C-alpha cells in the first residue's frame, strides 16, 4: 500500500497539529449524546424517553447552528467562532449538573447552536490547504480520525458516568471540549482566502451561488450514509439482544470500527475511486446482509465487515465532493450544511431502526435501514448523472472544475 500521499498531506504546515486537535474535539463531541442520556437517566432519575428529548434538542441546535457557524467562519475566520463555542461549552457543562430537566432541554438547544465545530473546521482547512491530487487521502485521514472518535468518545463517556458519576462525565466533557477548542483557536487554521486570485476581495456569496443543484446529490448521499451506519449500529445491539448475545455487542461494534479504519486507509491510496453516490449506495445494500446474521455474533462480524469498511470511504468522498463544490467565500456555510446533513442522518437512522425493531424485529431493521440508504443514494446518483448531462448540453467547452471534481 502506497503511503506517500498520506505523508505528503501530514507534512503540510499545520495539518498534523490540526488533525490531532481535531481528533480530541471529535472525541468530545461524539460523546455528547451518551453523556446527555446518562445525565438525564442517572443524574435526574428520568426515563430514556425523556433523555431522548434532550438529545433531540441538542441535535436540532447542531443542525441549525452548523451552517450559521460556517457563515461566521467565512466572514470572520475560525478563531472568533471557536472562542464563542468554548465559552458556551464551559457554561453549559459546568452548570449542567445543577439544571432541572426543563433547563437541560433548553440548554441543550443553546449549546448545540454553539457546538464546537471540530468536524467542519478540519474539513474546511483541508479544502483550502490540500492540492487536488491529494484530496482523497486528506479526507480519508479525516474519516480515520472520525472513526477513532466514535470508538473512543461514547465508551469514555459511559465509563466515567457509570464508574464515577454523571456529574463527573458532564464536567469532564466540558474540560476536554474546551481545551480542544482553545487549542484550535490558538492554531487558528486559515479557512478562507482574504483575496481572490486576481488580488481583489472575493464577492459576497448569495444562497444561489453556494447552494447549487450539484450540492443536493452530495447532501443526499451524506444523509444516506449516516442513516445507514447509525441505523445498523442500533440494529446490531438489538439483534444480539434478541439472540441472547448482548454481551458481544461491544466487540462487534469494535470490529466494525476497525474495518472502517482499514477502508479509509485503502480509499486514500486509490487514484480514481468510485463516485460518492456509488459508495454510499453500496453501504446501504451491504447493510441488508446483516439482517440474516443476527443469530451468531461472529457471523454478524463477518456480515458487517463490508458495510463498515465502506462507510469511511463514503464519508471521505462526500466530504471531498462538498468541499470541491464550495465557492470562495462560502466554504464555511457549505461545510456547515454538509455537517447538518450528517446530523440529519444520525438522527433518523437510530429512530427508524428502533421503530422497525419494535414492530418487526431486528432482522427487518437491517433490511429497512439498508434499503432506505440505498434508495437515497440511487436518487443522488440519478441526480448527479442528470446534472452531468445537463451541464454538458448547456456549459461552455471548459467544464466547471467543481462539478468535475464532484463527479470524479
């Protein structure tokens, strides 16, 4: 496996530090749902339904705040947004254990609006700093750090909450997310160009200049991938519980995480990988196989190895395509919208999976989640093909670079 591309990416000024700080920020952010869950269940002695409402409130805040934070980074750079986020995180996680349930719901929306933009910030910097020929490897590295965060963050949050207390998990999370945010603010990665190639200030982008038809298939494929992956994680736990092997759920999810890391590593070395919609569709289709392997934990490991290995390449390819479509002066809002698409999929997937499990069993949860993700990806693929043909018929001889990158 050729690792030279990865070495080139990490050798660029500031990229190694950005990846490391981004990893810590991601670990903290992905732990937030489980920490909020246990804060309600253990700290306030409420049910899981009440905890789900708090997590939903936080998710709504993140979905709205992502594009707004991106717009602010486009205008003012990363540091002011990061400092505002750190202040909000310190207040919420510091005083969160003292809040009532109603206060926790309201606070979750507010802290979601000012969520630490670690995911978006890393992708923004990669979009600005990485040459086109190294783009796949750079976004594959981003996908790897995201995978590690999903493997470490929730487990760490659960461990602290159950071994110490939910109060310790909330305040510990606040310390980690604030330190990561301060580190990123000190690094202050450049996420925008102050002038255009002609030496003049870039024009202020309008909604139509950045929310283009070509971006819609990318967002659809992004939502499809997160819907499938978040949904199959819930289905894995439900399937093993149904077969009396719940104790192996952590092992199966860990195997999925390692397969995803390997998939990202391989994807970054491929010069001409498949398009983002194709990879996202394959994630959905291969997820269906898991429904026929819930009887044995080791069989489920084998069945889920392929969809898990494909999920990181799907995230890397959609992130790369979204960044390629972002015009100068609107990169932040585009990547913030991309993050919102991730959040939508992460919200729908577990809810849909749980609803199907309750009504028809875990086997059908894999089938419904997989086919839903595949159907969304198919629509994204059709839209991308149609846009390509339409562009060829109306565009001048020199093709638009961003659309060409997104189709590659």
